C-alpha cells in the first residue's frame, strides 16, 4: 500500500480565536498579531491585508500604512490550545495524528481510506470536524514533508496520484522549504532555485556536492529517509485559554466570553460521553495576580446552559480588583456518563432534582453555607442533633430516629396550648457523668388546629414544647 499523508496548516489560530468573539463593529477593524521576539507581524486579518500590511513586516511600517490598527502580542499557548482541541475532534475520525509546531497537524490517512469509503469521503469527514471560524490550508503528499510543503504554499488539493503530487512540488521555490537561508543562498549561487532543480540531481551526488542538510531534506521529501513522528494521544481533561478583545471590568460581562469556552467543553464531553463535576476558571487580571474560581456540580454536567447558570450565580458574588484580559477554563475531573435511573410510575415533582438544587445553592451561597443535620449517639435531644458542613459528593439525606420531630426549639419553651396526647410517654435520662441529672417524659401530641408537637414533662410536672413535626 502506497503511503499517503495529509497536512493541515493553520496560519492564524490566535487571530481566528480573537475574531470569533468580535461584534459587527470590531469585525470592521484591522487586526495584526506581532511576534515580540522578531518584532514582525505574524498574523493579520483581511482588512489589514487590504491596507498593504504583509506577514514579516515591521510594526513601524504597518503603523505608517494604517493609523487605526489594533496590535496584539503573539501568544503561543493560545494557538497550542486551539490546535490541541482540533486534534481531539479529528481523533474521532482518524487515529494517526501528529503535531507539527503550533500551526500544523499531520495525519496518516492511507490506512483510513477503506473504512471511510475512499479519499473523497474521508476528506469530507475531516472538513466537517474542523471549526468553521478557523482558516486553514491543506494538501496531501506521499511523505509528511511533501504534504507540509504543499500545504504551506496553499496548494489546497487532495489527491493520491503520485505523478500529480510530484508535478505540484517541483516548481516551488526553495525559500518556501525548511532549508536554512544560508543553504538556500549557496544553492542559488550555482543556479538551483526550485525543488525541481534539486530533484534532478541524483541522490548519491547530493552528499558530495552540498551540505548534509540538503541531503537529509531531499531524502525525507522523497521517502528515501524515514521521517520521525511522535503520535498524538488524547487526554481525558479539557484546557483552553481565551484572549479577550478588550479588558472587562465587571464580572457579569464575562459570561459571553465564557460561553465561547464552554462550547468546546460541551463538544469535548459529549463526543466522549463524559461528564465533569468541577471546572476551574482562571481570570487573568491586569497588573494583578490571576483569580481562580472553582464551580462544582454535584451530579455532573456537560451542557453549556447548565454550567452558565452556576457560573452566573458564582460571578454575582465576585468583585474584580482589576480589568480581566484573558480567561482560561480547565476541567480535570471527568467520568463516564451513566444513564439516569428513574421510576417509570413516579410523577414529575419539579424541574430540578436534589443534586441540581444543591449545586445552585452552593454556587450562590458558597460551600461553607451548605450544612447537613446529623444525629449522634446521645438520648438527650440537645446533645443529639448537630449541623456539619456538607462535603462534596454527599447527599442531603439525613438518617433520623423514628418518632423524632424535624424542628427542635432551642431552648424549649413552656407549653401554652391545649393539646391531645397521641403517643407516650418516653422517658429520657441523662448519664451521671454528663453534669446535672435531667429526667423528662416525652409525648407526641396534636392541637385542635392539626399541629403535631413533641412535648415533655419534667419531675416538677412542668410542661414544655421541644419540637414540631413537619
């Protein structure tokens, strides 16, 4: 089987990510991304290109061509994050994927064509898996280096014909190859300016006449030398960073850019049939330390709408100390989604289940506000009932002893209503080591209005109301 490779080149991932959140007004502005190390423009939108700006141009020259120019610094982690997300999506269609820098993905496709019904059908599935807002160039090739060379020169064709691929590579100028500039200068001095000029020289003669770099490059281009590849293996966690178009000073305004991060998270979880019960949002503040916000869901979620409700409640209690210029979203705890088990004959009681209600209360009030009543090994009601903080993953069910009320009065109050005793007495004595002895006779009684009370009588025949049944 003849090997066939596909290379996808993404020349401006960071800019595509920024323009995704832009409005109609900001879409009519010229944007450029500047490499701060080289002081050159590395990414630009169509309006900047129409104004005469080109890649590799200095920022001073660009500012002279267009006065109203929005300049943003290049950030590698943005492009790497988006490229990683694209690789995760493509992994559902093809298994052999490799990263090539921060702008390219290499796919081994000859072993996938039979399963997808041919090259045309396979390429159609790949296109459907790519984000709609991302610009890319593509090409197939008989070697990884050939596919990359054609894609970076915007060949934008998919074919398995080796003759056509050879003819497409030959006229490419050497300046588009990965050869060093010093090597290209030496080759041009002897009249070698295109890939065809090098391919016409016998491979055995290359090592004698030129540097080893030339021999190695042509060997990998023509499959005479194998190309080393590190395959991509998807992780079970999601991480994404978003650079904002402008600084945000109010926490509620963050919901819109957060939805842009939650959308790929939903796709990530849905495609793998996973849920996550915790996401971590990091807000990068101008001239301040980043602010970390943890949002939890007790039953696990994957939908954007469910997480946005919890995030909105969480942000309502947060005041930003400085403007936010970037947001990152991390979901580390994922697990397999199990189908909901519900009673077939149980009527619907509400739109929220118990765990969803707890998640909303926790997002609104904080983790420390959720407490759970519990009982201890003591007969005296004052010593038996306790409230402790509800830990993560714990349910709200409370094991209650029989014939005990849901609400206790602290302290008990004298009984001032006429009641009818329905059950009792039940005598409760304290132990001798617990202080002053207490002896009480407890009864369950009800009033003429239908209220049920837990009352007791002490040794002095004084009656007290201690609890109310719900």
